[in-house]
C-alpha cells in the first residue's frame, strides 16, 4: 500500500478533504497541536491525524515545522511507499500521478529541479520508499545557514556520501510527465496552477 502524507496547517482542510475523498490509499494528515479545534475535528473524521507540538526553533523558512511534522508522519505509517504533499496543494488526479511515480521506487521523486543560483529540488511534493524518505526528511536545523531546500539537500547528500557535480541527477522529477498527462496541481495559498507557475518562473522537470 501507499500512504498519502498531507503535511502542514489545516486552513484549507475543506478543499483538501474534498480532493482526497474516495481515494483508496492510506491517508495521514500531520499538523500541529494549536490548529483550530473545528478543523481538527473534521479532519479526524476523514483520515488519520497526527498533532505535533511545535518545535522550540522554527528554523529559517519554518524548516523545522516541515521536517518534524513530515518525519512523524513517515514514522506513523506502516506502508513502504509514501507520497508527501503540502496541505495547500490540490492534485486533479492522484491515481494517475501515483502511476507515474511507481515507475521508479528506488530514487526520490520531486516536482522539479531548480536551476537557480543555488540549485535545489522543489519539495512541495515528494515521493519515495520509507528508507529514502526518512533519510531526506529526518532533519532538524539549528544554525539556519541557508534556505530550507538547500539545507535539506545538503543533509541528504551528507548522509548518502554524495559528492557529484550534477546533483539534479540523484532524484527523479515529474513535472513534465504530469503535464503530458494533464494532471493539474493547484496551489491554494497563492491561487495559482503550479504547472504553469513553474514553467514561467525558473524551474524545470
């Protein structure tokens, strides 16, 4: 089986619950203890809920909020394959997306690779087996030396002893595949379609 791990605040819980309705996967929502009680109540009726205490140090870009809620969700599931997604993103067709991701379960999948001045994998959605997901997401930032994605990438490469020039090749990326399959990703927080946003800005599949 596969676990869909929804990670983050519950502001858009009605949209997300509608989006995952009738999916035949194990679904976990990992959020925080101080979320509104009504949101928590409704989510707990529809999927497994993890309430995490907020870390003493949020970290740059709230990296520790993201990593702690994600790794606790990974630890909770018994499934070997995990699709982690932000709690403000809607996927038009989870089943078709997962079929793409199942083509390689050895390497981690990310939405795209950023070729910015400091390159990094775009972590809005990630997928992989339990071991690789745990290596990537089991991290706590204490010195905030860079933005979250860079810290996560550096931590993963350190643990895996990866020292190659083309870091983009160590992961899989699904942006081009989902566009070919007409799978739409909507980012509720910014009210944009991620597919178009990424192509127009600076990221590639």
